[in-house]
């Protein structure tokens, strides 16, 4: 049984490796790996590698890149270098391998891009092994440790972010936190300096991934030491502090060095315009919203919290330490202006604290090494175990189905509401692919009132000059636009100088009302934002219906929120328009557009 957790970890890695190879890298045409760094965040993280190791220059010249901040100090990548640092050994190995084969690469070819997938698997292995050893510290049996590893991987979005979105920071934050806790416990018990160095190394690297992680580490010191009284003599002696600082400072300096190479300044405001509303945290929404609500999409997390009741009875120091870490992390996530963490799968921010949550998960189940369940009769213990296993199994199944749905574009957790959620709940058929629409970007961060730069509502009978529409018809004594086999018929043109390189950020609010004479007869209709000129352009489109209605003679009003970039040139053609690409038969009965300028 001693080998069971290791076998479980190997099985987990094999599953992640299989899906990474067959789905993320190969896909239908064998070239899906090209899209692994196509996202805004992932492109930003990855760009450090070819820029530094191949071009030998971190300077940025293109201000239109979505991850670039334009300031009076110059252009710089707003994302931190942490992922690139963790990937760099694998990237270098891939580039050198291609050199040996006399193959030139710009860093964006197959081997270098795929190498970061290997990095993700290795870091996941390290994290799970450290989690195994952490749970052994609590005298959890090998069977329960193995069960916990399976649950925390396949019952949460850690699985998805290990085989698919491994270019994001979360699997690495998970692993580094596990390394921090495990090496901290080992140092506290043995006083061996190698564990202090590894603990400090994981601390510094985690700061490079997500600086807010600094709030977690003080909370976890009681867990690591086992006693509040041991914290100061263990970690705050001069020699200990000197070793820790000598490890952490050079690592953190890598970020300052990157900023200096890009701007000539050691310190910049990386997240200008993105900040915290500390006085107005969205805690309930973070837990229970259909826009990435943690307990809605990862109910195993809610079940795991009940395990801390058992932890309270056997180790109150660990209970208070873990509870404080989770509470502070929830508060930080809920205070962030984008509390749902954008268009990720389930609530990705909580992956970072899953090593702590796993302690609660492990304490849910009776363990042969832990006697709290000995108070129950064998029959009652069997009943409790059966119920917990059944619930856990259902939550794992739900998570795996949702992982499939998200991968197939059936589910989109970011723009969901109750109606959309229940429409696709447990649906896996191909007919549900891309069936959901709408767009609900969260309003941008600002402590100042936004300034309206454009606002116009469509008057069908007497449209203003900015509107281009087809000839209206009457519906129930009201002027409307009847899309009867027409591909286009309603467009509003926005003066480009109102959103042209003026700084700040722009957010569009759209209200649209449509009437369907027959159910789903506008299911393929798109609302398009288009800003284009000869050199640069920005285009986005989404379905006007949140979900197919299926009802005849129904009228629905939709509210959309859309973050839009400023346009590069004042001669750009900027517009919102209806694209009836399938030439469906429906009526547009109302449309208004407002564009606000937000000031950081």
C-alpha cells in the first residue's frame, strides 16, 4: 500500500499526458499545438522566451498587442515573467535539440511550444508528490491520500489546466504552494538548510507567478510549524532570514530586470487600470454566480470544506492556519475587479490554493491512521464513507463532463446565467456546440466615473445619421426591421476619433430586443464589433441569443457588456452591426449602443 499514492500520481500524469498529446497537441489535423499560445495571457507569458533566448531583446515596438501596456515610461509586457522562468529549461532544451538537427526556429515552432507542456507535467508531478507527503504529515492513510489526489485532480479544474490550459499560471502556483508547505514542514522538523532553500525558492517563484500569493505564506506558517510559538524561533532567526533573502531577492529581481530591459525603468505599474475593490468584495458571486462561481462549477470544493470540521477536532493550529489562508484568498479574489477571472474554465483562481483545500478533502474520509471515526459503529462508518464516495464520484463525473463541454464549446462558464446553465446541463451532443451566445465582460476597474463618448438608440422610423438600416416594416403598429432572408440590415457607425488613442479603456453597453415568430429563428444571428483600416483592425462577434429559446412568438431583450480597445488610427471604420449570416427570418425591435471611457 505504501506505493499506492505514487501509482495514483503516475496514473494521473498518464491521463494528462494522453489528453495533452491527443487533444491539445494533435487535435483533428495534428496541429492543435499552434493554438496553445494564441490566447492573450498565454502569448504574453510565452513571448519572453523567444524574445530573450532567440532575439536577445525584450524591447516591445508594437503598441497594439493586447498584453502591452502603453505608459510614459514606454511599452512593456504587463504579465509577469514567472511562467517563462519555469519553462525556460525546457524551452532551451527544445531549441538546442533543433540546432543539433540543423533546424532554425523563431521559438514558435513545434518543439519549443510543446516543451512547456512537458514542463507542466513535471511541475504537476512535483506538486502531487509534495501533496502526498503533506497529507502523510497528518497521518492520513495511503488509500485516502490516493483518493484525495484523484479527487483534487479530476474533481476540479486542475485537470483541465494541466492538460489543456497549462500555459496559464495555475498548475505551477498549485505545485509551488505544495512545495512551500512540504519543504517548510521538513525544515521545521529537521532544521536542514536544503529545505529552507527549497522553501525560499518556491516562495520567490510563486511571487513571480502571482504577487498576491505573498498574502498566503504568513497564514500557512502555523500549519508548517505545528505551533504558533515555533514560528519566530524557526523562521525569524538572523541566519534563517539571511538565507531566505539571499534566495528570494535574486528571483524577484528577474521581474525588475525584465521591466528595465523593456522600459529603462526598474519599477512600473504593471496592472494599470486593473485593481482591487477592497471595500466591495463580490464574495457571494465568487461562490454562487453562474459566471464561474466556485461552488456552482466545482461542488467538490464545497464538500471539501466540511473536512476542516474534522481537522478542527484533531489539529486546531492547522485548522486556523488553513482557514485563514482560504479566507484571505477568497477575499482577494472577490475584491479583484474581474472577480470571475474572465473566460477561463470554472473559477481558475482557486487552483492556486488546492494544496490547502486538499487537506480538508483528505479529512472527509475515515482513515486507518486517524481515530476520530472510531467513535462511530462500523455500520455508521460504512454509511458515511459510502455517502461521501457517492457524492465525490458524482462531483468528479460532473467536472469531467463540464471539462468535455468546455473543450467542445458547449459550455462557457464566464457568460452563463441560470437559463443558459440549465439549457446545456450534462449535454454532450454535437448539436449543442456553440449553441450559447451573448457577452458579459465585467465593467472595467475605475475609481472615477466613466465618461460617455458615444450613445445612440435606433429610432426605426427616423434613424439618426450614424445608423444605416434597411427599410423598416410595421409589427403590431411599431416600426421594426424585418430580417427576411437579408444578411445585413442594421449598423451603427461610431466616430473613430471618440476612441482613438486617447488613453483609458473603453467599454460598450448594448441593449438589443428581438422578436422570433418561430422558435430559434434567430439562433445564428451575430452582433459584430468591427474596427478596421488598411493596417490594423479589431473584430469580435457573438450570437445575440444567450441560448436557443425553442418557443414560437417570443420577444427577448438582451443586455451585453463588451470591453473594446481604442482604435489606432482616426480614419478607422468603427461599427456595430447585425450579421444574419444564415439569412434567418426574425424581427429586430430595439437596439441601443453606449461606449464609455474608463479612467484607471
